[in-house]
C-alpha cells in the first residue's frame, strides 16, 4: 500500500509521514463485488475499512442507514470501542477496497 493513497482519506490526512508509512506497511487492499457483505452485524470487529472507490450501503434491520463512498471510513466505531458491530455493510458498487488489516 502506498502512503500517498492513505493520505487522501480524511481520517488519515493529518498523520505524520512516518505514521502513514507505518500504516501503509500493514494495510491490505481488497476489492468487493456488488452485494458482497463486508461487515456483518453482531460480529466482533477486527478491521476498519477506508473506501477508496465504489460505494457501500450501511443497513440495520434491513433499513438503509447510510450510503458511503470514496474517502469515507466504515467499521471504526467497533474497532475503537471494541464492541460488536451494530450494522451490516455491503458493497453497493464494485471496487470497494479494504485498506486496513485484521489485527
């Protein structure tokens, strides 16, 4: 992963170059097909996802909560709070990318 790509994500934009390089060294990239589940409600979080392209839909109990796209991050709440996931997230358009790794 290239640190310059991570810097384009608002959540990481203010990180020092050294920190971005460290993050880039462990970040993974993954592409998702339309409709593919990325996050499942009531599962333990190990990853957060920075969306570089494509869109995702966040749903709870089948109801659309949000539609997120390039530059957005999803799944960070569960990781930070170390709590079960509170929503499902699915790829709405192809090419969504997972940028941060399983711990």
